[in-house]
C-alpha cells in the first residue's frame, strides 16, 4: 500500500508541475523565462521529502524531454535543454531533493514551525541550488561571464522569495489540516 501511495504522490507532483506550466511565462531579454514551476519544485521537496521529490521532478523532465509541451509557454522537447534556461531546468530535481533533505532535518513541531522550516528549505533547495546551476548554465550555454550570469539570475530572486513564502503558507495549511503529514518524510 505504501508503494502505491508513493507512486501516486510522485505522479501527482509531476502533474502539478504541468499545471503550473499552464500559467503564462514572462520572458526576460537573456532567454530565461519567469514561471511558477519553481514553486512546484519547492512544494515537492517540502511536502514529499528528498526521494519522492527527486522522482517527481525527474518524471516531469523526462516527459518534457520526450516532447510533451509541459513547460510554461507550451515548451517541450530536447531543445529546451540546449537553451540558456537549461541550467535551471536540470537543477529542478536536485533542488527538490535538497529542499526535502533540509525540510527533513529542520524541526517542524507546530504549523508555524513547519512554515518556517518550509521557507528555509525552499530558499536553500528551490532558490540557492537552482540559481547556482542557472548561473553555470548561463555561463556555459549563453556565454556570459560569471558576473553577467549572477546579475541576470538576480532578477529572479525577489519572485522566488515570494514563492518561498507561498510554499511556507501551503505547508502551514497542510500542517493544520493534516496534522499527521510527514513533511520531508513521505515515502521514507
């Protein structure tokens, strides 16, 4: 039964990523769009834990790679992994995994504790990990210098901090509504 539950959660969060891709993207001049899909990365890590979050994001990226238009703006196929945004995309599974590890390591206790832990976990996994990889991608694929890539990726930080707050609010709500939910430990 636990295995079926884990498979369902992985599929559910891969589908959530697809739904978040339906929300229109905002294109920035250097070829990396602002989307809500990083919110899905943060939520997966905080709610599912490292293993299931990693699986959900790998499943999602495999679906994108085979050509399903699941990224914001209806993008999909192997070519999206050759563009300036590839560093960000490829970091999604790792970001979700790290957010899950951090969420698991931090004390939760009360719904407020869950919210604070979720904010920290999503900031580390969903912001720092993804942006670090994004900087590398911009340097390697777009040919930017480290400073240019760092400046370019900084445009995303305010929006991603808002996504961290939204993740904290969702986790707080889940903690209040489902007090037995194992944050960062689903499928463990």
